[in-house]
């Protein structure tokens, strides 16, 4: 839609947030990560998963294994969920309970 100069219609804000802005936001607010972020722009994930691992500090798991486990948990939690769903809290809780654990150094994922 075009709007001519002097139009009474307000200017609409852009509907798409720039990649860098969203990445920065998710790095500092990782619990805002959505299933849509995972499915459509999975480039956000790595920094977000490490931010979640740093925040969660899951006993018995180092940072790398925590991040991989959270990644696995998010992919499982997002199955069948809408793009707007925020899976981080559920995923971290599942990793804490041992429901989702990534076994590093092998292809095995331990449910």
C-alpha cells in the first residue's frame, strides 16, 4: 500500500525485526526465544542456547552439554506448538529433571 505525502494514515512500523536486533535481544533475554525462532531462523539458537545454559547452571552438566541438551529439549518441546510458543522454560525444566539430555561425543540423545 502506498501512502502519499500529507496522508492522514499513520506510518506503519516495520513488521519484521532485523536479524541483528533479534539476536541481540535473545542473547540478553533468552526466555523470549520462540518455536518460530527455532524453525525459521535457527541461526538464533546457538547463542540463545548458551545464554540459557549460563542462566540455568544445571548441576552435573557443563556449559556445552547443557546447551546441547537445551537445544534437544527445545526441538522436542516445539513439536506441534505454534511459532509464538516460548519453549525455553519448559525445555530447561525438562533438562533439569533429566528428561532431555544430550550425550556428547556420540550420536546418542538420551531422552
